[in-house]
């Protein structure tokens, strides 16, 4: 993964810059495939096996697809937060605000795995 990657938001798939990697759009490599959401596809395509990322993928999957594939009680809350943020700001704002949310989710599940229980 490129830590210096930049996100460009477009409404039309034809507007994706030629040097960009499109994701979360219909028919692209890093979109939904089979029963996977885009985040699961990214993890699979890059052979990422971190169990914490996969736990977060379950939450994102249920928030995005709500097909009860996973037991992810956090999903409705995450979905409400992300939808609400999209209503009060543009894509760049949502991306900036959600970074610490996902960093926090990662740290929470990382510590839970280390401790063998939910962190206090």
C-alpha cells in the first residue's frame, strides 16, 4: 500500500484520472466481488492477513451490505456515523474525520486480541 496515496472523488467512472486506481465502483478491480465488499476485496488483492483488519472488514461489510454474513453489532452504529458525516461535509471532510475513527477501531481490536478480552 502507498502511504502517500491521494484520494480523488469522482461522480462518473469515466472521470477517473488515468494514473489512478479506481475503487468502490462497479466493475473495477477494487470493488465488490462476489459477496465481498470493496474493503474485503482490497484485503484479498493485497494478501493482507492481519486479523484486526479482517475484523474491521466484517464490520464494514455489514454496514455496507447488511446481509448478516457476519456477527458485527457495531455495523449499524458505524453506518449511521458514516452516513451522518456525509450529510454535513464533502468527501474530503468525511475522509479526514473518519481516519481517527478507523484508527481507533484498529487499536481497540488490536488490544482486544493482545489482552484476550475487550480493553477497558
